[in-house]
């Protein structure tokens, strides 16, 4: 069995790529190339018909900014940046549960929520829920953790404030 040739960055076409765009799966090598790639809109390649969900659930694409986090600084510029996990598709059964862009922006810009998210234990809990094979069960269990419950209350409060402004 012969080894697969490593893909080359499709942005600079010079370096072996380590990452793929979470939207369109284009290989890239660095934060600089990722930013250059994101200057133009991209979309996930269409999947064959048999891979679509059988239920009437709605697939919702989640648009995120700053997907790649800069992990290198001047002192460690030679070290490789961390690989950022690619977001999995989110399926929503009822469209009323999908947040509006203004609601997402209100959450992202809340200093109260940003401060709460600095808690490493809370970060690990959220990561655990996100990577779980049964996230709904993990989410139910997390509601028993006071810091997580307070965070969800802050988020819901921001969502309702944002909805009231519209």
C-alpha cells in the first residue's frame, strides 16, 4: 500500500496543507491563507442524494466568523498552529429554534457571556457536550452544573432582549 500524497495548499500553492475550510473543504496551510480564502464566499460541496436525512428535519448551516484561532506569536512563530475542529452540520426539527443573526450577534457581543466563558471548567464542559455521541443527554446533565445553568440563563436573556428590539 503506497502512502497518499499530502495535499498542497490551494491558496498559496507552495506548502503542504494541514487544514481544510469548514465550509468548502478547500485545503489550506495557515491562518494567512485561510483569511485570504475567506475574502470570497464559499459553500460546502453538495452531497449525493442518498446522504440526505430521511426525516423532515431542516439542515441549518451555521455561519461562523474567526473559525481559525491564531495560536502562534512572535516568540513561537516556528511552531505549527493548532488544528481547529471542523463544525458538524446541525439539524433542527423546528425552524422556530433557529436563532436570527441579530440574536447570535447579541450573544457574541455580551461582555457578561464572554466573561463567563473564560471559566476553563465551563469550556471543558461545553467541549464535552459538543464532542459527545449523545449531546442531548450531556446537555441535560450539564444543566445540573450551576455555572452552565447561569450561562444558559444569560444567553436566553440576551436572546430575548435582542428579539424585543426587533
